[in-house]
């Protein structure tokens, strides 16, 4: 079976641990309330959040500029990683996510600070 040959489950365990640890660093942004993960899925909750500002959509568009697909749903930004993601690819993805969040601040599109 291919997933056994490719050691997919070991890889998932590795990148899940890295994702959980590294996503916590997003709490440095004043508009991030909560960060959570399960497996290779990450969620970043934005606070305070005004639906009229469409911040999630701004994050989505900024992500696309960085070749990154981030899934906004209400006040939560989701990250769905393929099971085959390598630690190097994950580091690149998270670096781009930091760029996206920093650009929100730079362009005055971030939700109000806590």
C-alpha cells in the first residue's frame, strides 16, 4: 500500500507537531484571538472581527499573491495541508502566512487591535 511505503502517517505526525508549535507564533498579531490545530488542519481566529470589513477575504486575496490558499470562514482562517507536505514546505507556507498577516498591518487592513 502506497501510504505505508511513503510513510505518510509518520510524516503527518511530524508536520502536525510542527504546525501546532509554529501556528502558536501567530498569537503575536494583535488581531489573532485563538489558534488551534488538529492533524494537518490549522485555524486562526481573528478578533475583534467586523464582517463588513471582509478581512477574511483580504487575507485570502493576499494569500493568493503569495501562491497560498487560505480558507476564510467567518472570523476564522483555515489552513488545510496535504498529507504529503514536507517540513521544508510547511516552513515556506508558514513564512508566507506571516507575510500575509504583516501586510494586513502594513496596509491598514487588519482588524482593530485587542
